[in-house]
C-alpha cells in the first residue's frame, strides 16, 4: 500500500542527515530518475528539499498538508489510517467513503480532504469545510455488531478525538451528547456516523469527523461565528494537521480494540469523564418536540437519559442538546 512518495517522505524525515539519490533509489527500489521526479513534485507542493552535492537530499520544511505520506509517517496502528485516500477537493468525504465501503474497502480506510464543497452535518444540515484549515475525514469500520449499537461508535470516536486533541495541543475539550466537541463552550469538532447495514448486522460504519484546526476567528461565516471555534484560536498557534490526524487514529485504534474485546462499558466511562452535559439541566430538541430536564447519563447503548421536572426519565435517541449558558 505504501507508495514511493510516502516512502520518500518517511526516509527524508527520519534522517537528520542527507541521503543520496543512489541510496534512496536502492532502499525504495526505483530508479534515480523516479526519485528525482518525486522530489520535484514535493517541492511544487511546498516542501523544501535541500540538495547538497555528494551528500544528497534532506527535507527541511514541510507544508501543513494532509497527504497520505505525512499521515502515515510514524503512524503506529495496525488498521486505522493504514489506507488513506486524500483529495484536494470533494463534495463530502462521507459520500466518497460510502462508495469505497460498498467496493469492499478494508477496515480502517480513511478518506480525507483539504476542502469539502458540500460538507454535511446531521439532519441535512451543512458543515462548513473551508480549504486548507481543517481536518475533514471519514473512517470506515466494519464491526460485527447489530445496527442499533452503531451510535456507540460515535461516542467512541468522540473520546478518540478528545484524547488526540489533548495529546497534540494540550487543550482539554468536552463532549456534548451525542456528537459535538466543545472547547470553552464552542464547537470545534462535529461527528456524523452513517451506516451501511442489513436488518440485523452492520456492513460498515462510516464515521465522519470535521475539525476546525487552523481556521482564523474571522473566517467563520456569520451564522456560526458565535458558536464555533478552532484549535488555533484556542491554542494561539498553528497546529500541524497530519500530526493531529495521526494522534486521533492511534487513540481510536486503541479504543476500538477495547470496544471489540470488552464491549461499550469501558468506553462509556471514558466518555462520561469528558461529557459536558451530565448532571446539568439541558434543553432537548427532537424532531417531535422539546423537553427540559437534567441529563442523568447515558445507557449501555449510548442513549441519553433525561429526567424532567416531574421525575420522569426520558430516553433520548436523537436530538440537539442545549446546555445552560455559562454564568
Ligand atoms: P450537526 O448537524 O450536529 O452540526 C451542524 C451545525 O453546526 C450547522 O447547522 C451549523 O450550525 C454548525 N456548523 C457548521 N459548520 C461548522 C463548523 N465548521 N464548525 C462549527 N460549527 C459548524 C455535525 O453535525 C457533524 C459534522 C460532520 C462533518 C464531517 S467533515 C467530514 C465528514 N464529511 C461530511 O460531509 N461530514 C463529515
């Protein structure tokens, strides 16, 4: 699966010293001309590749891009992220992931794009996915579970993203049931889970993750400028996107192993420790109506339990939750 280009990036990044064209071509198993052509390609994309006579090549500057070579460089997973399809511009990575899934893509395959023109949220809503500043990706999983358990994977994905963000930026994010990740009360990540399933079993779960990474504050459209934020805005510095994706893939693979072996219970505990809404009064808006009450917790299936003022506990399968304003 690893291409010449990916090997090249990996070799030139691992080495503190220069590597000669001859040596590169021997290790990779291609001609020196092929090596040279790939290096020219990398330069066009913003890599600074130093070339010194008699010594060879070295990468000194890497662009903040999401090319598979960058993501897979040092990626410590068995499955998740081992196959990466990168596109500059797509309608929606979900749409493309569905096609790959139907065509038998391997578990763990990711589709990632620099820009989405029709990024989608839940219930037909749009997801703002401008060029170059975010992570817009879809991950294909094939767990052997019944369809009604699939929402658990949204929660698992949310925990992975929170852990990945924490590792790379040190920022502590919170999860708002079921699929939003907030920093300081503002939305920095959205997660959308879609299924290809039969009545009793899942064929594939397609987890779409949208992260505002380097979006400048003033670049958010008017309708979301007060509710959205980016990692860069919160951290005050540019974040390397490929590094973030890698961290999330690694966290997700660990959690997914735990999930397949021990079920949802351990993931539920981790989710609860990052949950923004638990124990608080919330407003729940479903397609059929509204409900006020205290968010008690989630069930083993990932269903939210809300206790209303009369003491009745409601099981909420799908809704938008509003948290009280911070005082
Ligand atoms: P959601 O329906 O919970 O959230 C959508 C709502 O969030 C919008 O109506 C808008 O108010 C707000 N919003 C839109 N864009 C942004 C943004 N960039 N940052 C913060 N708030 C925003 C959430 O749906 C699920 C989003 C999943 C996105 C990923 S990206 C990769 C994959 N491909 C794809 O088309 N969707 C997923």
